[in-house]
C-alpha cells in the first residue's frame, strides 16, 4: 500500500473513532472503560499519522506501524 493511501486509511480510522467517542459521550450513562479504550486507540493512530507525516518517513516506519 502506498504511503499516502496508508495515511488516508489511518485518518479515516481516526475520524471513525472520533464519531464513536462522541456517540458514547452523549449516551445517558457513558461507558468510561469503552471511552478510555477508544481514546487510547485514537491517540495511537494519531501518533502513527504524525510519524508517517515526517519528511524522513521510510518503509521501515510503515512496517513498524503495521506491527503495532
């Protein structure tokens, strides 16, 4: 998968997690454990996007993010 496609895929996942977090937060009794998991996953994806956005991102970096 080309790097740009991978980054776009991660951005889509990040946006989807944002929607899930918003939905959970607007429930009458939000599940705090689920919110925590979703937020951690969203942060992990954000960090991957940032790593891949660096000018010196390489194929090695892409391979490492796929292992996470």
